């Protein structure tokens, strides 16, 4: 009798966990949106609960608490630009079941620009921001502005091999994984951060390399496969941060962005999003090292 009651209780809990991806929603979106929807069976979030997914949305929108420089807006910008195929791209990463998108966005932008400007080609450690930036909340979320103070105070970030990513909250170390000096391992200290928080400023920032941005995530976003995504009034799930890799004005203004959900999601880990949708904000780029 006890075993039966336990089974019934566990079954009730399981049934109460609402599935994130459904066949019904997949078919409905295919019939109503003008971007390509991922097939139900091939969706990487197939079988996830809403609670599991929501834990990944870790961008916290806060007022700017650091000084950003104004981007030069007197340069002529091209109709499109895309850094995703350039030599300094470090590929699509996977944040796992941790709300560390904010750390991956900052590290993605900084790693690329550091490579392009100073020839340091390594991937920096998102785990350092997750574990060591006390002004944010690790796997429970963070913003895109306060990590700048941490990076400045510590003269950059360590390479990923010094503090490998584990997708969980870990204590901030005093030495690298191989026993080498922690402080001396820090590289890529940005000397000047640019404010890229409008469409015009973002385009100018992207002329010299990737930037960051945060945006509202609606339920339809998890179904994305390709095309230019737009928020369409689906249920709001949370805020997410990504790396802007470029933009285009054809056929309409949109950003090319790199996600941190692995390369099986979306268009090999990338997506396009209209410039004026989903409350996009939080644009930051490093100008000098």
C-alpha cells in the first residue's frame, strides 16, 4: 500500500510538470509564423519541462552601473556584416542547465575581440564569472554591465583551461586547474567598453567585432530553426543574453546572433532576430586592450 501511494504521488508530480515543447504548438507555429519552425522530433528541448528551461534564462536587466563610452557614429557602415566565419570565432558553446547566458555573452564578445585586437586566440572562462563575480548570481543569473567592473579589477579573465566550465556554481579558486598562478593567468583586460544599446549604436559597434545583447524570450523562441525571428505575443518566459555576431538590412534590419545552447539548436547554434523586437537591450563591446 505504501509503495502504491508513493507511485501515485510521483506520477502526480510528473503530470504536473508541463512540457516545454508540444506537437500541437509546433504545428500551430508552422502555420502562423514567417520563420522556419523546428520539427517536433528534432527539437533539442523535446522532453524538457518548462521549469528546466526557465532555469537557463539568466539575464537580469538592471540599470547600468558602470561607465560606458559613446560609440563613434560618424563612420560609414556597410549594409551587412557577419563575424561568425572569421578566424577569431570560437564556435558555439553550451551553457547547460545553468542560468549563465550572461557570462557566455560577455566571454564570447571578449574572447573574439581579444583575439582580433591582441592576437590572444584562447577562449576565456565563463566559469570565472559564474563563480567569482560577487555582484551577480552565478547559475541563478546576472547582467551584462556589472561584470565589466569585475574584469577591470582583475585585469581580464583566465583562459577556459585554467578554470574549465562545469555548468554549476563552484567556489572561486586561488589557483588554475593545473596548479599555476591564478592572478598571473588573467588576460584580455579591455581598456574601453562601448555602449551599443540602440540599433544605430549596435551597427556601429558591430563594424569592429561582436557585441552583446539581452532580450525577452517568448515560448515560440524555443521552436526556432531558421529565418528572422520576431516576438509575436507568445507567453513570456524570461530574459536571455547572447553574442551579436553581425547584422543585415536585407530584407529587413536584423541581427545575426550566436546562442549558448549548443550547435543542435536553431541554425547550427545561431539565429537571426529583427532589430526592433523582443525588447533588445544591453549592447556592450570592447574597443581596446
